[in-house]
C-alpha cells in the first residue's frame, strides 16, 4: 500500500503553475507573499510577486492550516476517501485563492 502512495506522490504536481499564480489579484498576492516572508520562506523573484507565489503543496497546507483549518481538513479527507491525490495541488490552490 505504501508503494502505491509513493508512486502517486512522485507523479503528483508539486507546485502551482505560473498560470495559476496569475489568477489572483494584487491584494491576495501581497497577502501570500507577506505570509511567506513572515514564515521565513525565500522569495527568489521579489521583482515579480506572481512568480514568487509558486506555492508548494506543503506551503499551501501550512497556509490553510493557519487561515482555514476546517477547509484544509475537508480537502484532505476528500482526497483520502477518493484515494485520489492527483488533484490535491489544484484543490489546495483553489482554497488558498478563496481564503
């Protein structure tokens, strides 16, 4: 069973895309960038905040855990019930955008 999860996680999208990062307005971009800096995450493209918020799964989980733990729990439970983590990144990103 662990091998199956390992194979799924290896193939899973690990970060949001640049296109997804461009979906948010400047206010949300600033909120996320400020949060990343507060948490000590480096922002390699400070001149281009949109590219700076190419959040990883771990960063989105951490963000939602602080800002919307119930939503995070629902997303994770849903993925576990469906045994499908392939869309986890997209589901987390949608929640971050709505937060």
